[in-house]
């Protein structure tokens, strides 16, 4: 009898396992845990208030003004040359290696107006020239004359220092025209 019962039980299990019904409807979604939450995205919130305006940019350009007294000029070993050394920490080694330095000298004209002339400048009628060179932290202005004593004026020098990035942003800018440089870069003097 036990064997018969076992046989009937085995037959019932085989016939039950061989039956296949339709799939049921999917169950409700489970609750996601704190890690790896893949829940739905909520509605977008309201736009926040506008922040304050930032400072006007100038393409990584710095302007440095230096005043030179007539007594600041130093005689060079060549009697046709005088110079002034100015400390300009804004001229970094990175500027020397990859950037750009342009200088403009203030020349007063009648009526009290001042014209900013790009350096180097040469005045043929006076046989007089001005030019400069730079190195990290230093700007040297030269006054030269082909014959006679070079001019040693009290003047103002405006030095425009641009990073490589600042130069590349304005490839068509005429850097020798101070008024154009001032307008395009919105320079603060």
C-alpha cells in the first residue's frame, strides 16, 4: 500500500508539473532603497531669482599706468640713449613667455588734449625715438636720438598686458591703436 501511495503521489506531482497556465498580471513595483534609487524624476521647480551681474571681463588684459618724472631718466653708457626702469609685477614670466605687452606714451597736444601713441615711436622731425623692452616684473623705456641729447620728458606710460588667451580672443584687434583697444576691451583706466 505504501508503494501504491508513493506511486500515486509521484504521478500527481508529474501531472501537476506538466500543467502550464497563463501568466498573471504584473505585481506592483517595489519601493527602492536609499542606494541606487531609480525612482521617477519629479517636476521641475520654479526658476530662482537672477543673481547680481558680474564684473565686465576684459579677455585677461591688465592696464598699468606709470608716471615718469623728467628726473627719473638715467644716462646709458651710450650718450645717445637714456632710459627709465619701472617695476611692473603684472608682467609675469608667463606673460613674457606666452603673452603680450603693449605700451602707449601720453603726448600732450595744444589745447590740453592728450594722445596715446603706441611704442615704439619715432619722430623724424626731431630725430627722436622711444621704445621699450620687458622681462618678468620689469619694464624699461628707452629714449634715443641719432645725434644730440635724447628727450627726457615727464610723461605717463600706459602698459597693456595680455595673456596668450587674451590675445587669441581678439586676433583682428589693432593693438597699436589705444582708442580701439580701450573700446573693444572696455578697459578701465
